[in-house]
C-alpha cells in the first residue's frame, strides 16, 4: 500500500471511558508488577525492532486471540476497551499512551514492515496505518488530540486497533450486522455518492470523516466505483474491482476519498478529506 494510512474513534472511546473505574491502571505483566512499579514516562525507547509487549491495563485485558507477538501495545498502554466481532473473526482494542505520536507510528510501522500492502496516511491529528499479513487484516488509528475533551486522559495519545481474520475468534464467516446502521452523513460528504452498506462507526475530526461499513458482497464495491466515476471523481490508479483487497484514492476538486475493501470480511473503510 502507498506510504501515506487513524485517529481514535472518539465515540467509541468516550463510551469506553464511561465504564472505566476511577482507580489507576493495574499492570498485567508476567511477573505481576503493581501499578506503583510502572514508570510514568514514555516507555518506548531504544530499538523499535524489539518493542515492549507488556500490556498494562485498566479494567480490560487482552484475549488470547490478540497477536501481541506481531502487534505489541506500547509498554505504558492503558487499555480502555476490548471487543470481539464474531462476524469477521475480528477484535477491536482501544488504549491510551503517554508516548509521542510519531514514536507510536514508528512502533507499528516497524512491527508490520514485512506485511503485505503496508500503508500509512498522515491525518491532521495523527496517523492511519493498515496492512495485511497472512489472513489477518491490521488497521490502526492513532490520534494525539482525541482524548483532550476527557480530563482524565487529556494530553494522552489514543490508539484504536481493528483486527480481522484472527484465529481463536468464533465466527461463521462474514455476515451483515443485525439492526440498522448509522445514517449516511450527506452533509459531511458533499457530492459523494451514498455507499450502500451497514455503517457501524463514524468518526469526525478536524474536518475529516471516517466510516466503517459492512457490505453484502463485492458487487456493491464494483457499483460504487462506477458511481464515483459518474460523480466526477478521478483515481490515483485504475481500481481493481476483482481483487479481494481493493484500495484506491479518489479525487474531486480539493477533496480526497480514501477507500479500502477487504473481501474476506466484507468490510469497507472510507476516509474523506475536504
């Protein structure tokens, strides 16, 4: 993937924070270290090729399905939320850290340097990183400002990790979520054709908008490429609609639409920058 994909899903984190306990984080290291033994300063130092994989935690811990040997958490990570998604054998992890945003980006770029289609996009508030390794999809959203509205976590960097295709997460294959998804945000996407699918998450930050969508099949993606063309969008390269992994940038005026589709999970992500 191009060296360019972010920020934490604010709504997810705010909901997660509501359920967090008021006490300080408890560390879940192999030796059972107490919170008082954990240094307060940034703990990602030295060679990023061997990053720390200990996972301090608040009231959440990582399940066995999380590939911490491949994708470590920052050593000072305070986990806010962990959710499994059986529909796509997925896992979502949200945490905060005192590390510099560029240090966190370097950590994950280095961890996934050998992955297929590694892509980093710099946003106004952080980075979006995605990659494919074996059958597992990796998506990370890093933000330096998303937690500022919350007094407890103001100044901390937020990391939101979305993994798909994991072993150990039960699921019967991709399927449409039950119930209605969120409404298509037409006001935020002027001139952008509506994408037909179940919108699970919408993030707005600094004029940009990010959507996570589950689709029924690849035909929806093929049709959408035609709709973008008809709406006057041009592409950085001709989209390969037959691929199991479709990613492209579409341009119209000063606006950029970053589109990614994973056929195995029937998962679409869209980022729109005005």
